[in-house]
C-alpha cells in the first residue's frame, strides 16, 4: 500500500500514533501550541488524512488542504467542522460514537445528583470550616429518586441516561427527540418507563431537564427565556451537550429571578469559561470543565477508534463510523 501523508493535530496515545507511523508518513503538529503552528499550516498543503479534535476546521482551512481525503475526529460531535465544505469537496468525516456513551451518561447523571443534593456547595461548606453543627433546612438538598426527568435528545447518550434514571432511581422519564424512537424495538428495557412528548410539554412537566442534543443550526440558541419560563418552580436544568444550545443570559435570569432551583453545566458557550462569567461562581450552578468523556479508559477508546477509522479510510476499507448527518 502506498504511504500517504497524515497530519495529527492533537496528540494521540503513543501506541495509536505508532499504528499510523507504521503505514504512513505522519506529522504531529498541534495548532494550539504556538511553536507547532507553522508546521501545522505547512503540513496542510500535502495532508491526505487528518486526525484530532477540538479545533475549528473551517472552509478556509480546508482550502489550504487540496489533497485531503478524510478527517478522523476524536469526538462524537462534529460542530467544529465545516460540513457543507467537506461535502462539496467529497472529504470523508469520521467520528467516534458509541465508545463514550456510558461515560458521558455517567457525567450527566452525576451533575443531576450534584445539583439536586447540592454536593459541591456542601463540600465547600466543610472545606471552608463552616460545618460546626448539624446543617439546618436551608442547606438541605432534594431527592432525585421518584422525580420526573426530561431528556432533550434520545440517541445513545439520552437512552443511557434514561436507563440510569428509570432503572436505577425509579424516575419517570419524558423525552423529546427530533426523529421518532420506537421504544419497544430500540430500547425494550425502557418500555413502559419512558414516554415521548412535545418539547413544551417536557419543559412544563419535568422536575429535572437534561440536554443531550447535538449543536447544529437548528439547536443553536434553542433554549431561551421562553423555555425557562415554562419550567416548574424549583426545577433543575442540566446541560451535558453543547453550551451554545442555551442562551446563557436567559439561563442566568432564570437562576436569579425565575423558577430554576439549580443548574448543572459541563458545557458553555465559550470554553474555557471566562473568568468574568457569572456562571463560574454562581451559588446555584455546579460547573464542570467539559469532562463528559474525560476518563482514561474512554479517551483511549476514542483515540483507538479514530485511528482505526483513518487507517480504514486511507486503505479503501469502510471505517467504523462515518458521519452521515444523523447525530445524537
């Protein structure tokens, strides 16, 4: 097989990098590292394959890569890629669905638990030496079991989240999905425990709402003042998807003046979260640094799958996961 030019734009585990080097000519250049930027842009001119994540690959960048055949993203989400430009050029885009499903669902459910039971707030209460007697009712949290969970987006991650809630905590689950879900066929273990509803109905009925939607033109800014106003008094809002789906000023208003009891956020419109963002220190917000899939095991599995995707594509084989427009 003819060796081809590969640009690795985010570091890979050594054994996965070695798999690429055994078959192809590889340049490792992370455009987030200042002294690697020149090598990154120079390598675009000859790159036939790219692999990495968390960097904006727009139409202008693609224009600098005339020989590019495939991009293998070490991610499920594809909002960093100029999809129309890729389609126009006929450049294949691979991603890594499936391997991060359970880990991401764990993170989102952890945010549900932490927000409802006020775990971070009360941990700080101990750390700061303010625990001098049994806590009063003003520091009590709220039960999760038995509460109604509303899930926006019912792909792999949404379904995994529903299992944790319905089967593990006895939570009635409502979900809203853009395409129809056949519960009996797709998730038979959840039959009778979940129900598909309209989005407004979900906002009105759920005690806790979790967002598991992809970011797209249709979902950008989807949740704003109107949606927060529909929520129950004392409801909890959790976002484990993409920050730009939520209008953050509306979220802040709902926390400060509206009905929201708390919010658990793993994602933000701007990341890392700016130091001056009110969300960083808001007493009702449990904030995480976008760690949905950030475990050693899962990030390795993602890198391994992305490497296989790239090798398959460059050799003419069918990759494990080609992005087709059906996002979870």
